[in-house]
C-alpha cells in the first residue's frame, strides 16, 4: 500500500471531510480512501446503512433489488 500526503488543503474542505467521515462512521483517512476509490474506480460507495443492507442481501437474491417506483402517495397523505 502507498502513502499519500496532501499539502495546502483548504480548512473548509478539511472540515467538510471531517463531517463526512463522522457521518459515515469512518476516520478521515478512511473517508478519503473511499472518496478516491469511488472517483477512480466508479460505482457506489460501500458505506451507509442502505448500501450495507443491499450488499448483505444482494447475494441471496436471484432478481433485482432496486426499490419499486412509487407512482401513488401513501394513503395517509391522500387528500379527499
């Protein structure tokens, strides 16, 4: 594994990175690795509750696990 040092990073960017890492339960270093991995290799990030649930059950499914399209409002929101 390689080591990368980033100099002259704006304070605002560093703070946003810190907040994103905390929101995703990562260290700032892991958050940067995830961002770089996604930017260079494409695909969706492998963090977040929905992503982790999807990853866990995707192997068990023979079909598509995408959420169905909602074309109607839930009943409690309907206006009579």
